[in-house]
């Protein structure tokens, strides 16, 4: 299962998602016979890559924030 596809975080995967939607639009039989599996795999890989980028960015932001807080507490301890 994947998250909502058309969000601001998934703009880089737009082409792959459109291909999957076009495949699904071909009908139930097309999907049920596994004809869309390749497109689905590409969407999954693309979404995973985007998620990993967001995670790395968030991790770096959290690390910077922790360092800033650590410095603030060190300053408070030093001035007390």
C-alpha cells in the first residue's frame, strides 16, 4: 500500500504515477492479470527514494535543532 500519490512531496514521481493510473484505467482485467505490476514497482521505488530524501533532510534539521538546544543549555549553565 502506498500513500496518497498526488501530493507536494511526490512531484518527482509524477510521470511514473501517471503511467500507473493509465494502466489502471485500462480496466479490471488488465490490473487483475498483473499487467500493471511493473508500473506499480516503479511507483513504489520512486516513492521510497523520495521518502528517503525527506527523511535525510528531516534528520539533518533535527540534528541542527538538537545542537542549537544543547548550546543554549550550555550557555545557561555557564551563566548560572
